């Protein structure tokens, strides 16, 4: 009698020492590898085309900027101070700049300016335009495709103009904040509030706080290790770190108490009465204490009269003077 447990009878087709389940696993893996290899082989040309330095015009070759200038002299002349002139280095100083974005132009020239033989961003879809720009700018704007601007159907040319820009530093169609106000009319009205960040005055720009090309934060707020750094890079007096921290500052951030664009309340507070603001977390305590209806009542004095260092303190856990 066999005393070491039941014996499993091996099928005749299985090789000695190889379990049937293991053999089936390897057969499955080989099959999957073959399928993947075939799929990769089929998609390789399109991936290569997507990474090409310029749009693809089948059968066309590069002709150089001087040839483009024969018909587009006004555009080429104004392009001299454009940062995109550095693209000439992509083709070993052969004078190729226009064709990095518009594609090789030999067929366009041979056809007497045939518009079907050149890439014209003005007639392209937002996705085509974004794909073209991200060929070079993907590393600096890696999150653009997930940004609200891209998801809203905007393209790079919605804000930027390549040939002749009003703001040459970023090739913007208009300076900030007027450019942003064209869509964000609700924010424009907030900056008309009695208390607001000095954006209309030009001391602060929208892009100081927002990365319009996309982030992992809400409202395209700039990514930082400490999200309050968006505010405290200017408001350094409340930066900390503090020995005694106000928990809401770390857990919910500055906007738990402040409205960043503009407010009818001083210090951009969310509420006109600072005591009501504090009591959202610190509900009124019983009468008979200093906070009750007596000489030190919070009904008569704002909380911050005593709790002066409300953002954090190095001296007192209750943020007292």
C-alpha cells in the first residue's frame, strides 16, 4: 500500500516531471507572446510617425525656409525673433523651420501652393494641433492631455499664436489676465470685489498660481510638496513651520478660510464675521467661560483679538498673543 498520499495518474501525453497545469500555463504564455508581437508589429509604423519631428506629408521632402519666403515673405520676416527659430537645429542648420510644424513642402510648392499638400493648423482639429505641438513640448507639459483645457476641446492655438504674438515670451495671443478672462468670465467678476489679489493691477498673474497646461490638482493649481506653498511663497509671514500648528491649515489648506480670487470681506475671508467662520469648527462653548456671555464674550470680540497667531504659533498652543 502506498503510504505517502494519493497518487495522481499522469496523462500519457505529459512529459515526465512536468505537471499538466504548468505545461498549459507555458502554452498560454507562448500564445500571448505571439499575439502581442503581431500587434506590436502592426502598430510600430504609426508610433514612429507620431514621434516624427514634423507632420507627415507622404512623398514630400523638405525645401527650406528660403523657399517658403518666396510666397510667405511677411510671415517669414516676422518670424526672425520667434523662439521657434531654434528648430533649425533639428536639421543640421539646413534652414528648415517652417516645415517642422507644417510638414515638408516640396509637393505644396510643386502644386503651386496646393493647400492639401501641407499641414495647415488653421484647418486642423484641436487634437491634431495638440499632437503636433506635443511632439516637442511633451516633456514640459506632460499633463496637458488630462487638463480641463484639453478636455474642453481647446488647442494650443486657442491661447498661443506662433507667427506674431502679443506676448513674445510665451507667444500668447493676449497678455494675462485678459487672455484668461475670455473664457473665465466668472473669475473676472471676482477680481472686481473690494478685496482681491492684485491680478488686475498686474502684480500677480494667473499662471503664478495655476499651471494652465494641467496638473493633478483641482483647478489646475500648481503642484508643490506643500500645496499651501502656492500662497505662502508670497505670504511668507504665515508659512511656518510652527511648533503649534492650526490643524485646518495643514489638512484643508488656505482656502478653508480664504477665497483666493476676490471677496467682499477683508483678508479675503469666506465670511464677513470671523467668529462665524471660526465656529464652523469651534462651536460656541458654554456660558460662564471666557468665551461665553461675560466680559470676554466672543459675541463682543472677534476670536482673533486674543488668538492672534491663528495660522500657527511657536509660543502657545491656543495661538494666543
